[in-house]
C-alpha cells in the first residue's frame, strides 16, 4: 500500500512544489520512500509515497515502460501477479521490477482500460498514456482503496486522500448536501463531505484528456434474477466451492516479502481467515485483537479461544475511554468523514499497536457481512420480505427475538415498527424499503431537533433517496432480484466503501502504514457468493449459514454457533465521568461548536443536560448523534472548513 498524487493540466504548467506538498501529506501511507515524475511539457505530474511490501529493494515508483510513453503509480496489491508476470515475459515484455504494481502498466499496453478485468486485488492507480494524451485512473471493484479527485482552476487533481488534494492547492468547504446525505445514511457513491471533491466510485475508472473527464463502470455485482436456475447447485456443492475459493483468496494474500499478521475479533469472519491462514503458514501467525472494559462489547476471551485453536500468538490491545479521547481527533483527520461510534478510534489504536509490533500487512475479515448477510438488518429484511409462508404472528415473534438478541446494535441497525414515510421514493422504486435505509431514516428524524432551522429548511423540499437512486442502475442491477440481495447491493454502494472500508479499514490502517488485505472481497469469492441462494446465506435467524458450514473445520464450536455481534466500542455516555464523555461535553458545549453550520447549539446543550436522566438504551442511541457531532467539530477544526 502507498500514497498516490497526480495532476493533469490542459493549459498551465504544473508546479512541482504543489505535487510535493501533496506527497508530503501522505507520508503516513508510504514511509519507505517517495518518487515523482513530471512530463517534459509539465502538464502531467505523478507522485508516489511507498510502503514497501513486494520487491522491497527494486519496486520504486512511478514505473515507466521502455520507451517512456506509459507511466504509472499504484496504491494497493495485485494478487496472482507472478502468473501474469510469466504471461508478460512470454509476450515479449522485459520487466524492470519484481513488484506486482508493474503488471498493470503492461496489461494496459496490451488491453487498454480492459486491463482491469485481468487484475485481482485491492487497488487504486493512475496511469499516463503519452501516445494518446490521456490520464487513466481506476479504483478496485469494492472501493477498498480510496481515490479522490477535483477539477480546480483548469487542473485535475487525483489523490489517495482528500488532505493531499488540499495540500496540493485545492480549496474547499463543507458540502452541505453531502452532509445531509450522510446524516440520512445514504451518501451517493461519488460524493464526499467537501465541496468540489469527489470519489471515483468503486468498480469505476476515470479517463481525462483535452476533451474532458469521463467516468465509466467496469464491474458490478450482477446478482441473479429470481428463479434463475443456470447456476444452481446442491448445498454441499456450494459449501465445498466456497471453501476452496476462499482458501485460495487467503493463500494469495499471504504472499509478501514482509511478515503478515491477522486482525482477530470474536466473530466468524476474522476467525475463519485466521483458521485458513494458519493452514498455509509454517510458523505460528501473529494475531491482534482489542479488549474493552464492558462485557457486552468485549471479545477478548473468544479471541483467545480462537488463537489457541489455530496456534496463533495473540496480542491483546486494551482500550480505555482515555485512549479513545486522546486519539479521537487524529483518527477523524485520517478518515476524513463523520463517525457514529468510537470504534474508528479503537481500530486506529489497533493499527498503531500492530505497526509498533513490526507489522506492515494484516489479513482482516471485512466484507463478509456484506456478501453473506451478516448484519441484523439483513435478517430483518429476510423475515419481512422472504417469509416463505410463515404466518404474520410467527414473523412478529421472530422479529422481537431478533431485537432482543441484538440489544447492543438495535438503535443503529433495526428499523422501528410503524416507521416514518421518508422512504416513499424507495418503496415506489423497489416495492419495499430495505431495513437499513429505514433505520437510518428513523435516526435522522430523531436528530432533526439538533439541526439548525436553516439547515433543515435548505433540504426540506429535496428527496435524499431520489438523489441517491439517480446514480443506481435500478433496472439492470435491482429489478427482479431477491429483496435481500437488493438490500445487499445498495448497502455495498454507500455504507461499505464510504464508512466500513474507509473508517474501519484503509483510513485507520494506513494512518500507521498498515496494509489491510480482505479475502472476503476477492472478486472471485464475491462472484461465487452472489450466485448462492439467499436462503443459504440467511437461514431462519442464522446469518452467514453457508460460510459457517464452509468454515466449520477451521473454527471452534463456540464461533460456529455464535451470532454476529457488530464491532462497536462501549458508548461514551455509559461512563459520564471518564475522558471520552468529558471530551464530548467540553467540545459540544464550547462556543466553537456554534460555528458549525449544521447544528442548533442550544438544542445540543439541552441534550447534554438530559443525559443523566436517561436509561442505558437511550444513552446508547444518543451516543451515535454525539459521535457524529464530535467528529464534525474536529473535521471543521482540522481542515479549516467553513
């Protein structure tokens, strides 16, 4: 993993100092070296900060082809690259390095933008094609690696993080509409919280030339239509095929010229990854896990059981409210978004400890919940939309049981009965409202008293769902699909890349020069799983059924039987006299908080005054709003937003 910065101007010559300032802001992503290239006419500039993992001694970037007509900078990893290197040599290419990054350069020379279909991994890259005078920038299929861009003063800026665009000279401010979308839980896949700064969406590439800028989709989920029997297999076949494909994905991600560790929780996903990785490792693996001082949120004992079962050496990182308070601002600065729980800061500290232990690469379990239906709201969708002849009373009892079993995340994930009508647009388009969309709408309405009248008035007549769905291929990707698959798809277009992969993945990992590798989001795994019947993903109230069966030989009985528990830190509101809640109180009551253009400061202070009279459930729900407001404060302060 690395940091990349690119500038492309049609007219003005590019300033080398602007490029270097952008690169300097990404030194945490690439502490092992940096390189740059500027075209002879100074209209194109590429900068790279390197985290050396493959071909440590000879993998410097930018990389050029032999006649200097192609130049590339890459952030991420391409797997199975040795096989492709062999193909390239047979085709007559003489490779300059042994790094995985170089393969994209020559594949582009062979196939143009279609080279993306030959690449397997987590990546973002920018390539300059001198012959055709075009800039080609691409992002991996799921948005594991970030890639931002801005067209400012006749120059296109592209970078791994927003802060690099700002350092290079882009001016920005709060994007009020994107903030509103975020508060509603449905930020469009190309937006950020910053005006005139956009993302290349997952599974897309960008082409820039003198004639303009164009975005193009190159991959999508393509869930099967209902009753499509073209790929139906027996349950046993699905389980065996999944076991084989996931094993290959993990094995490929163990390839590195530095040691590879594992992040471990008490859940099925990370336990499965560790179990597979241990099979392929001659030495005990190093596993890293967090510990909290609240029983409902702590998974240390489960992690210890899994580590012992797999023979891994376990590193426990205890997290206190003091730790979270001390590092909250830095974690938000690195992630460049609002958070809903201090789990972002906890993952930031996990990565810091992993880096301190000498590790640059970790395997993680992210992405499993999105493809197998691990979240409780997907179970709710299954009960409500795929009732399979169950009577209404049975469904009602199962929904109540689901609610009781998920008290930690109920205020965040489950839609309420007799919910509001904000989702009318969604209902008309899909015929139902996914539970997670409804849950976020419920949360937004609960927060309305905290917003300023001016902010509410600005968006009172707008439809947040229409804005989002205008960028979704409803007929091509949602129509005639299982409702639960539609819910998966939509979640993967906004919450997966915008929050889970950015806030709990790349942002907090690369803050400490840690490369996270995600076997569950190997596209070959996803393309297999998308065709597995939804009844094998969620069976009754058992989520991720097919994964449990595939992983059973590799995990403990405890993990096999354990229900999904969402990764959250104990809410700050549970401990009012400890540092994190003190930070919340001091910050949100401060006069500077009134400068943030979205909130009603008087209402915030009233809410803080009411906390002592709330029960634990109410405090847990309120903590979500407090974390968002606290992170908004630090975004405004650290990025000098107006």
